[in-house]
C-alpha cells in the first residue's frame, strides 16, 4: 500500500514475520517514517529499493493512518505539500494517474 501524506510517502507491506503482528513500513526519504511513527526504529540501507524501513505493529500502522484521515482539513491535497521537490514528485504521480484514468481498461 502506498500512502501519500503531505509530509511523508510510505510503502506499507507484509514481508512476514514470525508473529504476523508487524508490517514493514518503508520510505524513500529520511524522516518520513518518523514523522508518522515517532517511536519507530528505522533502519537505513538494509533493503532493496526503499532506503529506509521499520517493522511496526499492524495496530499502530492502522491507528496512525486512521488518525491521518481524521485530520484531513483541506480541499486540495497537492496545495498542502510544502516541500517543493516532494510537491513535484507527487504531481508526477498525479499526472501519471490522470493519464491512466483516460486510457481504456485492458484485460
């Protein structure tokens, strides 16, 4: 699952652990995980394409994402992104999905 927040981009996946109680939260930018999960023990450079990663309890991930939804108080997401380079990256994703919307569905 990709989560785009105004100050963080996260990729959340189940890479399996022995208990099944954690998810792997990954980020491309330093600080993105910590902004959402301040107590996270983030590992730098131990993965494949995502530089930063942390194992976080599923319940904590669910609670944090739900809280982000509860805090939405804007009418335009892109206008709330204050970092210029993050805004540009998000706009590129928006543009790609806008083009995707217009293409006929392929089976």
